[in-house]
C-alpha cells in the first residue's frame, strides 16, 4: 500500500481534490475527523485533556469547547505543545488502525491540513500539496469563508507559506482553473503515482 498525505494552505481547494479522489473510488482518511472523534465525551483525547486541564477546557454541558481550547493553546507558554503532545500520538495511532483495515488497497490518501507544521512527512510515501495563485487563494477565502481581504491575508500568514509547502512536496496539484482542469491534473498525477 502506498500512503499519500494531502495538504495545502486554506483556499487551495483540498476539499475539491478529496471529493474527486473519493468519486474515483479511492479511500481518503481525514485527520480532522479523527481529531473530532477523539474529543468526544468519553473518548481518549477528551479524557486526556480533562486530566490535564480539568474543566477549564469544557462548556456548560461538559463537552470540549473548541473556542476555550484555542484560547488556552495561545494563552500560556507551553499549552499548545501540551495539547499537541496529547492529541497527535492519539491521532497517529487511530490513523494506523484505519490504514491497517485498508491493507488490500494499493493507494490510500490521508488529509492532514498542517502536515508540514506538525512534521508528519515521514509518515507517508509521498506528500501532495494542493496549491493556487495567491490572489485566487484570497478570493476563495473571501467568498467561501466570508472574510475581508485583510483577514484572509492574516489567516494565510498564520500558516507555513505555500511556497515552502510547494518546495517540500513530492507532487503539486495546481488548482488555478475550473473543476475539469483540476480533475485532469489529478488523473495525470494518479497515473504517475500508480505507475500505469
């Protein structure tokens, strides 16, 4: 089985690529979904965070409050590292379980939005970066996330620059055109990746 990590900055079009890969019959695992499941009441991530941060991380119902968690991560030095040290090994372990269930597949994709930021390159046989021209990224963020241009720029600045991701990637999927063009780029890269 060949494991391919998919990443890219906000607005590049990762979700379009993933939808097309799924429609073509490939399995795509999603680290955000795994993270969401781990944070549900009673699950391993939830229990570990409660043990570390008590109810400072919860809402009135006792569920993990994402906003509080986000504030906590940047409020005090070391909190971000603590939270990542709790969640990342759990995400990787769950990912490993899910990959083991797909051993018969020749190609499996895993969406990891912050793949380079968390240093997970070595977990994959290849990393594909979905990319687009900066003006297009800003336009998409304004349209789909309903944010002003200045806010869109600020959000992109908080991520590892696209140019760095493109340079590190094994393959780059440029998404500057329409869906047909993107699909044809995907099929061309799939052909190379599968070696047929």
